[in-house]
């Protein structure tokens, strides 16, 4: 018995429609392509042993001066952000830089110190008042050469990127080495 031509065409069309539906639903389920990660960081990696050399040199020099200035009370020695917090902040900086059409976004790490009367809500723990901290500031490629005149002298940069002062916030509230353990603390 012969299959009518119309029925063969309809079944072919039906199979094609199902295959198209499957293909479309599969492409919707897959993750969007990720941005390639720049691997230039690899040239800047150091071993744990090399890091210990830097830590020990800081302990032998700068930290001794800080401890003397603080009447023998040690200051914080390390700071900690979770990987999730850092990834989230990097994503925040990238997205806002893109919205503001900023080029070459980056993050500068500044040293700071909590004033003794610093608001408790602006620190990871209130007992960190009076101790040094770090905070992360978004940067972008300089557009104007005059923009450095507005910055405080301590925050001026000689490189091609400058701090982004509007449209993005800095990151702080890190956990830090809780004194007094830091005077005897070493890299583990």
C-alpha cells in the first residue's frame, strides 16, 4: 500500500519540527559562553616560601616600628576576604566599569587604619577600632591628565590608572588578624 505524498511530507515536517524544538530547548539550557580569563597573573605568582620571606621582612622591619608606636601593642598583620566576596566585588567592578564605559578596570589595595571612634557598623568586628586595615578601590584608565590634582597626595598614582571616585564603592570590612596574637603570629 502506498503512503500518500501529503502524509509523507507531514511526517517529515513533524520530525523536523520536533528536532528543531529539541535543538532550541537544548541551547536555552546551556550556560552562556564565559569570558576568557586572562592568565597574565601567572607571571606574578610566588611560592608560599617566597611569601614567607616577604612576611618575615615586614615582621622584622615595619611591624616592629608600628608596635613601638602603639606602646608595645601589636597591629593587625593579615586580612581576609572570602573568594566569593572577591569574585562578587570583581564582577561588581567589571559591570559598573562597562556601564560607565571605563577602560582597563582594576582594583588598587590601600592600607588604612580604623579611627578609635569608627562606626561599629562599618567594621567586621567592633574590636578592630584603632587597628590597620586594607580596602579595595576600583580603578580605570586615566582619561584626563588633570584628574590627579583633585586626589590627596597620598592617593596619587604615577601609573596610567586612577581611582574611580563616583559610581562605584570601595570594599572593606575584611577580617583581620585579631591582636594580640599578631605579635607572635607567623605564616603557618
